[in-house]
């Protein structure tokens, strides 16, 4: 069976791969959006935190025998703690100045993290084997579905929707949204805003690390994996607009799919298609697909 | 002067201080120029000095945008890289003389700046930075795959040739003075721009964009022109760099270089004339000095300088010096 002259198995395989990438875009852009909303900082270090998440999982398995399932919990906690320290010691000092300094500071942090991991592990990739329960593939009749990839898409959608629920439907989320609108007023109502800000950055960092652990078995773990991804995620964020949580999830998944489709039909353009879409969206709807016009 | 300090009404003092500052900075500029003119004769490695001067041009171009217009472009390496490739290809494959190669490279960078600028100025502030970064990454991927760039290897062995068919650029000293002349011209050009009525409008946009709009200025056009000017000069730096070192590679267009030029400007002092030059020499010097000694820790060091600058040293060398002098005079 073929679609547009391409075997359907290869076609669906690329689509699934695109969806897997899209899941990472969604999780990372979600974290970026939440951090930006409350802290007003564009977190360039997000890619580095994702990279550290993957390395924590890898080191955990190699050195301490921590298995994949435990890593899903351990890595976000470790990286979240790193995030809390970064927020308390460095970011805290920048809330009164122009937001570009936040970008520059986190850019510096990303360089530091990359350099340290490069020194320790070199530039060649490490591989992380797929956990046994998820290895192999399921034959669906029309395609062979690799179990782990299906799990990545499923898990990240659950995590994204969970985050959406937490922010849009719970009391804690209401505080968070109120803090985004007017931190001084929320503080006056007796909410400890600085702690909330700290935990938000920690949670965003943890989310990036979780994406890193999920990614570890499907990619080569290298010190540069984060920075290469984060620039695409920036484009995703610009396309979606940072206004809406569901918007950034949808944009992330959709762009992953588009990238997968491009790989099928015109592979040379697959690395630039997201940027081209960003340029088009900026010309038509500068605030982004889900952003609010000022 | 003594009378005005004793019974100082404050405007007098201010005028006094700024006159003195202007005098200091003029002498500092002359001293700097003297050092640069004498450099080949005091044993400074000429290729290093030329590379540093190229990056100084790059940082000055970037500063025109960040320091004087308040726009943070996070993708300036793309323009430097585009010009570097175009010049390298034209001089090596099409056997054009160096001056035409540099001219064409610079023009292409300006053209890229025009197209990307049109897209990027549709967003403000932090989004502007993200858009420019993303567009630069797109250019990077194009270079990675385009047939004429030599992929991962880059364009190697670009000949220096003869300037106007006369001056043999193979001679390091001759090329050094050519590069220095271009650098001085760019430096003066940036000062001229900033002090022109156009430059004053740019400053107004930096300080308060809504007010500039309500005063009737077509802000987008001013910003676009500043962006094109800046990317063109960045291209000039890239073209010259190719002539100097004889190659153009992917690292010329990589995002890490876009970050480095921000750091040069920030470290030296953004919104000052000499700051980016001092910053460029510091960073290039540091990289040269440390490259063999620390290996991959160089990125850690650059990152750490970034963090320290942002947290504790936002005015940069020149800005801090100026503030210190003003404090001293104010007492």
C-alpha cells in the first residue's frame, strides 16, 4: 500500500517519529511558557536542563543501577533542585531589570553546563537502551508500531494535559495565573510569591528533565542535544504564542508532525521547515497562532 | 574651573564633568589608535590582531543595534557567516579580486538583514531575540546543506590576492593596515550615525518606543534601517575575516558566535563607542590564550563571564569606568 508513491509503513513511521519530536517540543515549550509567564525570563538553559535530565538517567543506570522507571522520578527531582538553586542564587537578582538579561544569564548557564558535560563525557553520543517492558514493536496490521515511541507520545501527552489541568483547573494554578497577572497583589493576599516563583522554575526545570529521560532511549545523548533543540523550541513558542497552555501543546505536536511529513516528501528542508513556518506566521499573525494581540 | 567646583551650581558641575570626560575619552581613543598603529612593530602577532579587529567591527555593528537602538539580535553570526561564505566563494571559485569579494559579501549580508529584519521587527523585546535566533539557525542549516559551502569542512584556502590589483595582501603588514583602516572607518561611521538626527531617533526608540510612535516617527522603518546597517557592517567584518584567515566555516554562522558578540558588547560596555572594541579584544584574546590550555573548559569560562557580567557588571568596562569618574567628580 502506498501514499503519494511512498510505502505506507515508511510514511506512518516518519509521522510517528515526527509526533515523538513534537512531544518533546510540546513539553519543552510548555515549561518555557510557564516560566516566562511568572518570571518574565526566556529560559535559554531549558535545553541544557533537558540534556542534564538525559545524562542523569544515563549516569544513574551506568553507575548506580537506577532503572528507567526510577529515573523518570529521580532525574526531574535532581534537575528541579538544580533549577531551584539557580533561581535562588542568580535569577532572583534580575527581576527588576530588562528581560533580555534573563535570556543572557541563562545562555551563559547553558554554555557552562554544556562545557562541563563535554569535558566529562566528550562530544560522542551515549546510548541508553529501551527498558525491557517497552522494547519490541506491536503489529497493528497497517504498520509496525515501536512500543517505546508510542509510550513517549502517550506519556508526554499525559504530562502536558496534567500540567494544563494543574494550571487551569486547580487552586494552585489559580494562584499561579494570578501571580502572572499581578504578583504584588497576590503577595498582598498572603501568597508567598517568591516561594511560588522558585517552585515554578524548579517545576519547569523538572519538566525539561523529564523530557530528557523520555528522549534518552530514542536519541544519542550528547552535551549539545539541548541547545540544538531549544532553538527549534523557541521558534515553536513564537509560532504558538506564549499566551495559552493548550496552544503550546498543540503547536508543539503539530510542528513535530509537519517536520515528519517534510522528512517524507522533501528531506532537505526538514531542518528548516519550522523556521519557515515561523516566518510565515509572523507575517500573517505576529502575536502567534494562540497569542493574544496587545 | 576651581571657582565652579567651589560654589557649584549643579549644571556647571555637570558641564565641567562631561567636558572633562570628553577630554579623557578623546585621549584614550588617541592612545588606543597609537597602540593599534604600532602593533605590527611591537611584536603582536598580526593574524591575531587582524582577527580581533574584524570581531571589533562585528561588535561595533552589533552595538549599534543593542546599545543604541535597544534591539537584542541573537542571530548576528548568520550575517557574518553569510558574508564570509560569499566572499570566500567569489574569491576562491570565481577568482574575483578581494575588494569586490568583500563588497559582494557585505551586500549579501545586508540583503539577508533586510529580509530577516522585515520579519523580526514584527515582534518586540524578547520575542525579537528569539525570532532573530531562529532565523539565524535557519541560515545555518542552509549553509550546512548547500553545495557551495563545503559542508562540515567549510571553504578552505581562500587566497588573499592583491587589493585593487596593486597592494599585495599576502604581506601581513599590508593587510593589517588595510584592516585597521576599515576598522577606523567603521568606528567613526558608528559615531557619526549615533550623533546624527537619525541616531537620536534610535535612542528615543530605545528609551521609550510608544512615545517615539506618538511623536509621529515611523518606528518600524527606523528599526529596520538600523537592523540593515548593523547586519551590513557585521557582513563587512565576516568578509574581511575570510580574507584575513583564508577560510570560512560553519562556526562563523553558529549560534555560539551570536552569543559571543553579545558578550563582547556587554563586557566592554553596551551603548559606548569603545566598549565593544575592548570587549572583542578581551574575548578573542582570552580564547587565543586559553585555547591550548583548557580545552573544552573555554566554554565554561565564557559562560561564567556571561553570568558574572549579567549579575554584577551590566555596565561593562567602559560603562563602569565612566560611572566611577562621575561619582568621583560628583563628590
